[in-house]
C-alpha cells in the first residue's frame, strides 16, 4: 500500500500556507474537508495501480457436486464453468482517514489492495516467492506514474476544500459542540 499523509503541524512549503488557513477553522470542519480533499486525491491512483497490476488468465473449471463414500466432494464432478480473471485488478482500492484527535491529528490517504487473498497475491507478485514467481516491481512503477504529479492535485483539492469549509462556516449550519 502507498501512503500519503498531511499533518496539521509539519508539512511541505507549498502546503504550509493552506494548512495555516485550515488551522484557523474549527477543527471539526477542517478535519472533514481535509479528509475529503485527500480522498479525492488518492481516488486518482486507483486506475493507475489497476493498469500496472497483472490481469491473470481465465480458467475453465468444474464444480464439485458428487461425493465419495466419506462425504467429500469429488474434484471436477460437476458442470463446467469459466472462472473470470482479473480479481487482483478489481481488488485495487483507495481510502482516506483522519488519525488522532481533533486538535492534533493528521490525514492519511492509502492506495492499495483490499485485504485477504488478493492482498497476499499482490505481495507475492511484488516481491516474488521461492516457488518461482519472479518479482514484478509494481510499486516503484506506480510511484513514478502517480506519486510525482499528485502534489499539484493535492494542493488544488485543498484549495477547493478550503473554499467549501469557509462556506460551511459562514452558513452556520455546522456549529459543532459548544
């Protein structure tokens, strides 16, 4: 998984002025809009990682419907079907979340694979196995294709989020706890 994070107090020089503006807002509003801007930014990485992930091959299989004397299914005893390929590509996802408390937290965005078997398959493809799967180096390719241009996207999304947060504060509809 690839992490991108924004901290309230230590950021790069480009984002620092935007973060200063967010610090002046009430924390519940700043938190909500920072998370939304990060979510919109990392969502762009899903198609990039999908395109770099190997598709796999479709296979013809048989369901097991007959049983032996011990009650176990007999392999390939049933109807033929075609198993769909591309489960690893479909498992690519992104999410963002706010970690910490309202006064001193940070926003993290993640692009990667869903948990379970597909996540393990991605690790096997990335690093290889002792049983013959050679490493594919998907993550360095992803960082070159996605990581570098996303700084500008993040700044653009943060500007949009700051305007939306200012509108929300001016409307008075979300006062928070008093």
